[in-house]
């Protein structure tokens, strides 16, 4: 069986995004615990730096991919009527796309 059909790629993608998100959260929360931003402006300046902005964008891309793989697998495993599964996946995809668009607007405003 090919890796595409076996779900190995989806499994690996979900694990890699989970590891990245965990590392990002630990480092970000650790930095905020050790040296908390003094004001909203200081926080915006820190998040707006090049490296942190890229890391934050990657975090949210990983979050959307992680959520899609997980919810898609749940729908494929437990929602048996095809029409209902397609409708559910369309709603999940639209919701994740809306979330991604919102995050782009938020991060672009920094």
C-alpha cells in the first residue's frame, strides 16, 4: 500500500505540527514568564519582529493543518453517510479558512 493511501503522511503531518506548536508555546510562554512585555505596545513590537512574526505565522499554519487532519480523520472514521460527511468537511474547511483569514488580518495589523 502506498504511503498516500495508508494515512502515513497525515499522521506524520499531525505529529510534526504538534511538536512545532508545543515548542513554540513553551518558548513563547517561557519568554513571557521571564521577561513579560511591559505594555501592549511592547508586546506588539516583540510579536512584530521578523523572526517572531514568521514563527507565529508558522504556528497558526500548523494549527490549521493540525485541526484539519484531526477533524477530517474523525469525520472519515465516524460519519458514515457520504453526504453528511462531505457537508461536515465543507463546514470544517470553511471554518478553518475563516480562522486563517482572520489570523492573516490580525498578524498583518501588527
